[in-house]
C-alpha cells in the first residue's frame, strides 16, 4: 500500500531513534489513557472527538518543536477513489482448468474469456474491509459468480474396496513338531557320513 502511494518507510535503525519513538508512545499511553478514563470515554467516536477538540492542541502546545525550515513538503492527498483502490488486500491465485478461482475456502467461477482452458494464468483477488471482493486480470476487472455451495456439494467417489472373498487367506504357520520342520532339520543336521575322513594310501595321507 505504501509503495502504491509512493511512501518510503524509514525504520528507526538506531537506539536514539527507537528511544524517541518509545518515549512518544509512553507519553500518550500514560496521559491519554488517564484522561479518557476521567472523562468516561469508552468508544472510538467519542475518543476521536476528544482528540480533535482538546488533546492534540494541548499536547502540541507543550511538546511540539518548530521545524528548521518553513517549507512544506507534503503532497496533495489522493482522491477517495484512489485511496479505495489502494487500501485493500490483494492475493494472487491461479485459474483452474474449469475457470474456477479458489480464495479463502470460496470458489469463484470466472466468465470464460475463450473456448480454451487457461494456460497457467493468474489473477489478483482484491478484498476490502467490508468484505467486498473483486477479481482483476492485468489490471482489468473480470466478472465472476460465487459457486462455493455448488463446489462443496460435489461428493467424491467412494474408495475402491476389494471384496472379502477375493482376499487370499494367510496360510497357517507350522508348529515346531510339524513333519515339514522335522524334515528340514534332518536335511541340515550333519551325519557321520558327512564328517571328514582320513585315508592312508601307500604312505600318503589324503583328507576327504
């Protein structure tokens, strides 16, 4: 918003500048709150009227400092139409293949600009404090229709569930005394015939 109004934000990057800002805030938090409480002011309209009529004049008379130069560098205030165009929230959204834009759990059906599906097109969704929403494409407003209710009624197809009869049962696990397990043990148990033997042939030892 500041960039649109050509306003440059200068942060207080030094301790001295930060202290000056905090002292100013502390003065208002101490004096203004007490004065509002004494007058029984508890709503925004009455507080703004008190600021314009009494508080600012008395505060500036005591704490204001004269400028080093009399020149006025303030620019002319923009028009109300310009301010209304600037003071809004903007968000970039992609346009779906069905020309639907989603924004904050809402679905907006754009009026088709052609017979072809949009190719990676993006639009700017603008929202004002009163809830008014507008959609712009390259600075131009695009007509749309709120189809949030219609989209929410779309029921997803149920997940594919395989019937119980088609699921193969898990084979039972054989116990330790099962013939299969006993036969496996016999196959892997060494026998006396498998033990190494030594044979003497004409004074030569052969190991097998």
